C-alpha cells in the first residue's frame, strides 16, 4: 500500500527546507503547502537539483573518508 507519510516525521521540516533551497537555486518560487500550479518542467528541475545536491554530498563524503 502506497503512502505519502514520512517514515521519520521529524525529517519533514528538513526536507521542506531542502526543497525550498533547491527551488530557489533553480529559480522556481514555491509557496508553503500545495504547489500544484507548477509545470512539470519546474517540478522536475527542483527534484533534479535535489538529487544533484545529494549525489554531490555523497561523493564528497566518500572522497573525505579515504
């Protein structure tokens, strides 16, 4: 059964902040709450930026652990 609930409720605030930062970096304005008026391109650019930042962080962690 699919669910939209976070497994760690405390992570919601951090995830929202991360999403807002990513949106700002790609020039998309988000509102608090529902953002169903975004185009697919805008939403995709936010998600893509989030993934990019996560990959960069992971690569830096690997590099620094050697």
